C-alpha cells in the first residue's frame, strides 16, 4: 500500500503541493488506530466487522482526457474486494476518486459506511467554507475555523440535496479563505441523495476529510458478486484562493461534469411560471410567445399547468403523472404551440415533474404500488397535501419515467428544452419493490434508478437541453449535472437577493449552468421594487431568461429588455464560457448602515468574466444600498493582462425618455467611463470608480462594461 501512495503522490501533483501526508487511501474499520475514523466499514456475512485491504494489482489508463490509476485490493481474511480509482483530468485541475466494492461471501454483506474519498489535510489554520440555504434563499456561503472534534455537513432530504446543506466544500489551509490568493482545496461529492461530509481533528496531527453517502438509514445490503460503485468525489487545489478553485470547477464542469454540451452557449428564454402560474390558456401562451420574440428572445418554456385529463392541474394538488395535454386549456394541443413558436422564429420548451404523482391522479389510481410507502403506515403527503414520490428503484417506474420524455419528444420533435422539476423530499422511506431485507438500500437505489433512467434518456436524446430544477436550486449538484445542461438557481427572482444567491452558487457552478431570470417588480415574494436595468444586469451575469408576465411591463421595461437581450447576445460567449473573477463580495462589504452615520461609500458587489486570451472581458457592478452624494466605490479588477490596454464600452445602458439630442423619445444614457481606456495593470492595482447611482436612479443602480 505504501508504494501505491507514493505513486499517487507523483501522479496527483496536488497532493504533494498541499502538503497532504497520506496515511491510507482508504482507511477501513479494522485497519486504523483508535484515533482515526473509517471511510469504509462493513459487516461481513459471518458477522465479522474487520476489514484489512491490501493492494493486489495496480493498472493505469492514459488517454487524451485523463490518467487513471486503478488499485485492486482484497481483504486479508475474507473474499471482499475494493477497487480504488483515482482519475486525474489532463486539461483541468481536477482529481476524482471512487471505489468499486464487491465480495463473494456466502450471504450479503452490510456496508455500514462507504465514503467516496478520504484526504488527510495539514494546514496552519484551516477554515471550511460550505454552501447552504433554503427554498428561495439558496447559495449562502459560511466560513468557519476548523477546530478539534468533528465537523459534519449532511443532507437528509432523500431526493434532493442542495437546499439546506450542499455537498460541496472548500478548505483554506491558511486561515479565512481569500478570493484571489492562498492555498485552498475544493471538493464536491457527485451525488444527489443523502450525503455526509466530515472533517475530523481527533488528534494533534492534522485534519482528515471524508465525503460520501450518508449511512443513516442506508446500511447498504450488498449481495455476493454485486458491485457497488460509490459516487465520485471530485477535488481540486489552488494557490489562487477560492477564485482559483471556482475556476477549476467551472472548467471541469464544462469539460465533463455536466451534460456533454456544457461548453455550448444557451438561449435567452421566457418561462411561463411567474407570469401565469397554472392559468395556462392557448391565448396567453401565444401572447407570451409574441412578447419574448419581440424582445429578441429565442425560446419560450411552458411551465406547470398544461396537463391532466380526469384531474385538472389548476393547483399543485392534482394530475402529476397524467402527462396528457389538458385540451380544456389547450384545445389545439401542443402542435398549435410548437407551430406558433416556429412562426415566431423561437424555440419551444416544456415543464415536467416525472418522479412524482398526486393522490388525485389517474396514475396513482392505477398504480398505488408505484409510490414510495412504508408498509402498513399512513402516507405522508407533500406539496399540495397530495404529492407522493414514485419508487425509482422499480424498473417499471423507471420505464414509465423514460416514457414521459420519450412520448413527448417522439410526438413533438420540435421540443428542444425540458424543465425537469422535483418538488418533493422522500417522506415515506419504504419500497414495495425492494425486498424486506433490502429496505435500507432505498435512499441509494432511488438515485441509481434515477440515474439509469436519465442515462437512457440521454442516450436517445443527447441534444435536447434539460434544466435541472427542484423547487429552485434543490438539485444543484454534480451527481445529476452530467445529465443536465443547466439548473434553476432559485425560485426567488428578487434581483437584490439574487445577487447573493448567484454569488454563493458561483463558488462551484459555471455561469452557463446557472439559469437567471428577470423577475417582475414589485416582486411577488418580497414586495421589493427594483429598476428594470438592475433586474436585467443581475440576470445577465449567467444564463439569461425572464420569469414574469410581459403583458404587465411598461414601455420602459420592454425597451430595456430589448437592449439587454441585444447586448447579451454579443457578450453571451464571454459571460457563459469565460473565466469568473469575483471582485467585491456582497457578503463582506464593509459599508453597512451603522447607527452613527451613513456609510461614506456605496455598498456594492462586482464580478467579471475574462476570456482565455485575456483580450476580452466583461464587468458587472451592482449597488446594493446607495445614498445621495455618497462616494462611488473603487473596484479593482482581476484576471487581465497587465501589459494590455483595455477600452471600456458600457452595455445595457439605461434607457431614458428625453435623452435623445432632440429632447424627445427613448435613448440610451452612457456613464462617464464609456469609451475610456486603461492598462490592465492600472485596472488591477488602482481600479475603477464605477459611477453607479445617478440622480434619477439612486436605488439599486448597476453597470455593465465590456473591456476590449
Ligand atoms: C417549482 C419550480 O422551482 C418553479 O420554477 C415552478 O416550475 C414550479 N415548481 C411549478 O410547479
């Protein structure tokens, strides 16, 4: 095993550079001292609990994409085997580890803990950053100092795992993590189910990092000859602080961590949800299509409410599972809509929630055994008081879920986009499909069944764009992203809170995966009124879309959106595929209100994207709170070539009535920086005084500058 570790140290350069000291690649119960925790713990068929793995054979794969080391190990006493995989990507700074676990014992073996990876960590003053939040408040970063004891981050939702606590963390080795400097390790458990991440300091010698499926209520019963493959653990290391870790995750995601067109740009869309909710009619949908086409948008997505026969989907309490067009709402079927989209030169997409049903549905009436349920106990009901999760461990259910997508896309090949929603946790932890002695496999087998179904869908429909949605960002994780092109960041479209939500989400996810929509104002959830330019500028820093009823927009709002869409198209590749540099965090802005006096400078957030050649960049700056005559905020840029001269071109300029030379009509108003040139060195060391507020726009000001 020692030799193996040496090879690993050479192969995985980052291990050496982080001063990690390898104890074992896979600490097992029965082979570790009393101080350490096991990453793998099993109970053998004969009741024995010890595991002492020894390397049998090491093989290597070396292909253009990655190098992989595969170490076959066997227990000293039992016919129990673990194959350790360590894959190092070549074009991106990312390593993945995972284990294949199998045995030929006489009866099933109980996997009591089965992590995906383990890393010893040595640092002077390690700090942990992890992302948490809630529905409508996703992506909150929390930083804390690691101290003696065990820090555990876990999620028990069952079906989704990115609301509450998410399965991605960073560990700074030298104190509070900095954005652009310092040694930081980043790790993501590629799994959408329950997980547990632990950082343990159980002696004075350093910290030990473990990540894997949460074993609570999930002791996995492994039959002889069955191979259990743990989820992958992806990790990276950077000397360039959190920003370096984020950029590595973004590059890796675009190369291999998301559906294969992760390197493609995405269309500007209007989604029907917050505009009309369940109140879908052909007339309303056609009018919304007219609107998005008139702004220069490229795609219309019909959200929840379009389906149901015996039961109508007029609220969230009925018809999930009955995936037929509701002809009372859409008398001419989906054909009328896909034809209309074609006439308007836009594309068409549709919402589904395939893993769920309602007690008020024909599906549930026909297949009550298809829902997750605890035998002999009353069903716990979710959304709408009727929602239930289907049993994805059951192959018949997997076929049904596949057929939902297959039927839609076979009958309507014009559908280019699917929003796949998941609005329920696993509340009934039981399966009528799984045998009684394998009920504890449910939380895991649910996801294996889901992944199998998604693989089937992707094999047949590789090109359709599929959005991963779970009551907002509940499934923003790398367990499911290989099958999805993007995810819905949050149900909260309040532009101010979106600055924070998107900021936290960007720590691990790339901008072309982050669906960001312009919401209405005053915003329905928060009542906050924000200017249309601010709403556009906030949404434009990721995959741009709209989530409102255009019929309620003013002329100014319509015009601003048209300008925003025009400018976004010209910058789309840079925004969606560029390298992200976070400049001023909304979280650690020092200019908060005090009870003594107003802050002297504006409270702001700023970020930018730079292309690989460093000759093209775009800067986004948002005013979070502003007061008259307050000093503007100097923002130092990053990621540029110090020797190059850049000219600033203002984008999505504010539209304003009366700003044309004639004094009449709508015009676009520039700030003083528009057209000015600076060297990269100046922009990065001295920075820019960004003129955010103007006398006619003090609340929620924002600016976008292209740099060429
Ligand atoms: C939750 C999603 O997050 C929303 O965007 C919307 O699609 C609703 N579900 C529809 O029920």
